[in-house]
C-alpha cells in the first residue's frame, strides 16, 4: 500500500480518536434526534447550487481554449469531486482534467492548468475572507498570522502565474536552460507538457473575466458559509454568523491535511475545534460534524455515481494519459 495512503489513514484514525475522546455518545444521539429536516433540505439545495456554480466557473476558465456545454461541465465536475473524495493521496485531482480532455480537444495538461487557477482563486478568496473575519473575531493571534502568511503565498503564486503568461518567452527561456541539462527525450516531453500547462492559464490575461471569476468565487464561498449556518440552525444552536465563517476556514485547512478516503477524522476534528472557539459543547460540535460530513459526502456520492456511467475511467489510464501529455 502507498506510504501516503497509510499516513492519511493513520492521521484520520488519530483525529477520529481526538474528536470522540471524552464524549458521551448518548448526548450525540440526542442531538441527532432534534434535527429539523426543513433546514437540512435547504442545506442540500445550497450544496448542490455550489456544485453547479463550481462547474460553471470552470467552464469560464476553460472558455479561452474551448467552450464546453454546462451539462458536460456539471457531469465531469460531479464525477471529479467523487474521485477526489474516494481516491487517496490526491490522485483524484487528475480526474476532471482527464475526463474533460476526453470530451473536448483540450489537452489534459492544459486542463490541469485550469484546475491550478481554480485552486488559486479559491485560496485567494478564502484567505481574503479569513483575514477580514479573523481580525473581527477574538481568536488566537496564531490563526490571524497564519492566514496572512497563506494569503501572501497565494498572492505570490498568482504573480508567478501572471509572469508565466505575460512573459512567456522569458519564462520558457529560463525553463529551457534547466531542461537542457536533462536527456533529450525527457526534456522534449517536459517542454511539451509545460507549453500545454501554460495554455491552460490563458484566462489570467483577461482582467475582466478574472474579476468575474473572483466574484463567482466569493459567491461560492459565501454560499458555503450560509449552508453551514443553516445546518447549525437545524440543530437549534444559537451561534453568531461569524462561527460559520470560522468553521469554513478551519475546515478547509483540516481537509488539506493528508487523510483517508472521504476526509474522515479531519473533517470532524476541524468542526469540533472551530466550534470550541464559540463555547459549543464538544458533544454538540461532534453531532454537527457527523451530520455535516455525512450530508456533504452524500451529495458528492449521489451526484458522482449518477454521472459516473457517462464518465467512466480507470486510475491507471488516467495516470498514463498524464504521462503521455
């Protein structure tokens, strides 16, 4: 078994233990019985809407290379998110680039470039929200400092990508100097891969579209905050809206840590930690975490399985195509 997979599972087991330690499970069961289903339905609608907006945003990023119909985008996105949750060691991240390359003329390596843009947009948006929220909330200073550092790192990454696009010739000259040290066949393959990857970053040169994408990203993450708040209400918890912002931020950090399939452990520990800042009992926080995780994964699984027959793939074939490109 892959060492990263073993590490992820081990971390998940430890975090599950830390999440349930000292909790009376009967208190958790009592909380689960009090959930108001009307709020849960609203939560599910918001999560599906977020999925739709993510697929739409991806289409905007892909547009300079090829315009993809929304049904295909939503279908591929749904299967891609299922792959991310189900396949360990982040291999699932390759699913969307692979699948969209099969439905279009876009190279897989170019599509991978668009996923990088997505990640930077999400990081930049969430970190902007994080810096604002944490400055307005009485939380440990290390959280504020960490958010500022990650914000600056995301900004640096964006500037680097901007350099790749706007000074493409200069960047490629520098890359060619490095590639000249490698064997000819390997250097040619890497060179072709880099060219396709840069093609996937074309959206960066269109400032109007970039601002539009940033606005879409803000809407997506504010919907996420609203969904969290609605689910908190379903338990009858009277927490400030700020709790939903803090939970979202800490959860994003939590699931970025290597984990077993489905973010089990990471998700629950992050929720318990975030809600502890607002004096919510640990049993109540765990109850929320269990339901939040179950419903979120249920949406991912149901949508992914529904569209899987139209987007079949194998992990080995996906890796092979990445190597070929």
